């Protein structure tokens, strides 16, 4: 995404953060990891910019998810939440293909580790674990209605919420999203 923005003459940089930072990602001159832990429910004041979560919001219990939105709202910072799965039975059913995909794609996983092959083909734990994780994630994805409820008390004239679901070609159902942002005066 950074390269796409830069190709369009936007000078962007990305600060990755986590409550348990690992700092492991593809090296890129515009992407760096913050070494200190960051709690998304109470982000340090010195971190500015657009907060984003891709396929991660469902990992938070409702109270914590709401606290994440409240923190961005209180500080009048933009926040973008995008989930990578539809919030319906079709999404859960699509997880049935996951074990097959793991079996087909595991030889191409990088970095290569013999353990991956052992726990995929000899003892098929990885296909089963990834399948289970996918099903549980699909069951936990917040619907647009649930996200609207989380922000129903967070309304002021200088901050707006956009909540909906994106239709993506070849993905069953629609992908929930939430965008909160301050209103820029004209």
C-alpha cells in the first residue's frame, strides 16, 4: 500500500505497533516497528496519523473494541477498520476450502521450514489449526450493525463515522468496514 501511495506522489510512512511487538515484517524504508508495546485502547499521545486495522478488529472483545473506537474519537484521529471476511454463513462455509488451500500452498510458504511440511502432511495439524482459526474468526467478525452500536454515543459535529460492507468480486458476502474521521472545516 505504501508503494501505491508513493506512486501517486503521496509521501507516506507507516508505524507498525502491537501490544506484543515482534518487529518482524518485510523491510521497507517507509515502514518501521515501534519497539514499545502499544495498547490500541489507549494509544500514546505522540502517535498521530490514521489508525488502521486490517482483519484484526474481531480479535477484540466488544468492550475493548469499543474502547479502541472511543480512543480515536476522543483524540479526534482517523481510524479505519477493515475485516477480510463476510459476517455470514457463506463466509464460514468458505473456510471449508482452507485445509485444501494449506495442503496446496504450504510448499511455497516462506521462510521454508521442514516443520511446516511435517505438520502439514505427516501430522496435519496446520491445516486443522488454520481451519479452526478461520471459522472462529468468521464467527467473531463484527457486523456493520454491531459497529454502529459501538459508536452510537460517539457523535459530535466535528467527527463522522462511515460504516458499511464492501462487495468484492469473487468473495461471498460483503466485508464489514468502519471509518471514523474528524471533519475538516472548509
